[in-house]
C-alpha cells in the first residue's frame, strides 16, 4: 500500500540553525501539506501546496518557514533559523484531491 | 482555536463492546469531517470520513454519524478490539484543504 515517508525520524539542532525536513508524498497525489504537533497540544496546520505553489498557510508559517518541491517526488519544509518553540513533531501529508489526507510518520524536531 | 472539540480526553471500553467517540464543531463552514487514529511515535492514520451532505457513513466496524443541526459527529466502533487502543482525532475542513483537528480522545479497549 502506498504511503507517505519522512526523513529524518528525529532531528536535533541548535537554536538559530537551519533545518530541512523531507517528505516523499504518495506518488499520484497532487496536494501536499505540513502539520505540526507540539507536545501535549493539538495537531496544527502549517501550509498546503498545490501546483508548485502555496495554496494556504497558517499564522505559524511565517518568513522563517518555506516549502519546496525540488523534484517530482520530494516535498521539503525548511526552517531558516530555528527557535526553541519550533520543537515539535512535524507531519507531512498528501491527498489526491480535496479529500482524505494521508500522513507520514513524522519527524521529531528538537531545538536546543 | 476551539473550532473542533473533543470533550472526552479518554474512554475505556471492554473488548467486544461498542466504543463511541464524540466531536463537536463550531464553524458552520465545515463541510467535510474525518476521523484519524494515532499510535505513539506514528503519524495519524485515516479511518473514515463523511461529507456534510450525508448523515452516516459506514466502513466495516467503523461508522461515523453527523448531526449538522447540533454540529456534532460521532465515531462508533463495533465490536471494539484491543488493537483499537489509540488516540482518536476528529478533524474538519471547509472551503479548502486545511484540516482543523480536535485535541484527541485516548481509547483504551480492555480484554
């Protein structure tokens, strides 16, 4: 069964450093998303991406964040200068249309 | 952001019985609702969804009911199995692809 994959599973970084989280969505999907879950809190929407551009973003997704689809298979989330409060589980998701989104296993980001 | 609320943080059910998980929403623009199941250290797994034009959707042991007038949906699992023990998230979308999640309900199925 096709699935969304994410790498790395755990990323530890120093405050102020740049991180890139990687995702391989399901191959025939057209919509891509990033969500995050801070420990003990809800899963929160960050950004959606369609047709090589951002279609929607949340207030969390400020200038420190960017997304890219560098090739036909990868979808990345970059945080330019990490802050302590960026520590969270980051989930990538994809969907074929405006319907069910399928999530990856997540990347645990720890900012020290 | 309290647009989607799951008021029961946890639920304990005996194996073989029915599990009923509840969810309320406040935004009348929501038109698509989903339930996800999540194990620790894994991503949410899609279970079942329902469009606002329906009031019931069934898939095997899982049934979702939608009451639009009450802005309430519920997930029924019958019969419950120990492997169903997980965190269950209700999510909603409307006018776009962004999912708004509830806080989750921890389901424990006792054998």
